[in-house]
C-alpha cells in the first residue's frame, strides 16, 4: 500500500489494536506514547512498529515529533488521534489542574497533532484524519465533565475541519467507542461491570479493541473517500444517535 500512518497513544488498549491492524493491512505505522517506556519497548519488540515518545499536550513536542517521524518514514498520510487521559471526579471536586490536563491532552492534543501535518496533506491532496472520541462525548457522563467536554469538542473539530479538507482530498472523521474491554475498563470491579455497565449495552457485552481498529481501517481506506465530517458510533447500541 505504501501509505504512512501515525497513531497517538498507540502502544496500549485501543491504540495498540489500531496500530497492529494498520500494520497488518500494509501501512507503514508509527505510534506515540507519553510515559511508559517499558510498555513501548515491549510493543516494538513484539510488533516491529516503531514508537516515539512525546506529549500530545505540547505543541512544540508534536511538531518536532512529526518532523522526526516524517524524516524516518516519509510524509504522514493517515493520522489517528487516539491519545487520551481521564481525571475523573464529581464536578464540585474537580480541580483546575484536572480540568486543564484533560482538555490539554484530549482536545488540544488533536490540534497539536493535526496542525503540523495538515499543510503537507493539503499539498499532496490526500489525507485521512481519524479522531477517537467517546460515547461520553455524545451523551455526557456524571463524574466526567472534563472528559465529556473534551470529547464533545473533538466532534466539533472533526465536523469543521472536514469542510476545509474536502476539496483537498482530505477526510476528517471521528469514532465514538462505547465501553471497550481495555485494561482500564477491565480494572473496574467485576460486580460493577456485570451489574451496572454491561446491562446498559443491548448487545450484552463489552466491545473489543479490534472492533474499533476495524472502524479505523475502513475510514482510512479508499472505500471511505466519500465519507467526511462523520461520526462512527461503535457502542453496541448503548447510545443510539
């Protein structure tokens, strides 16, 4: 295929599944991570996918990181903005720092990553931007005002930027996963999962990271070139838009 894909937060959970799926589909893939060197080293050893360390919350780090990836691999054709964090708490207990950290990573991060790549995509008249939002950016979630606000902002970013990229051959789309069986979700007490969360999901189970990865593969493909500004909802029917 010869296309270059960059996945942020791509060494664990949904991001790892996306990175692996793109790699197996023939893309040349690079991933980013922010903290865990050990996990990143093991991921590269297992998959052969190179990892790059920087924070998506820092614009200068993103610009320098993108330049490094493109120097190593070539111009980026597909960007998957997957990196995200949570700092959950009821609103009256949320600190300004907790608010800022989530907004900086989950919302500002997609600007910081997309902006340095955008001009090159425009010049080449091809690009795929895929933003991983969340069901909680669509419906909101108690105890996640910061996260829900950021993920809702990702959807507005997607819809607006899609209109700018359309005539330049660039599509911009979002995916809103529901509850996916990642390490983070599976750390929830089993009783809570079985009695509070899974009963809300009509298909009766958690999603799989690989199912989100298949959504990314479609949106990155030539088959999806007429789809832009869209939100692909993958939540087992928990929230129907």
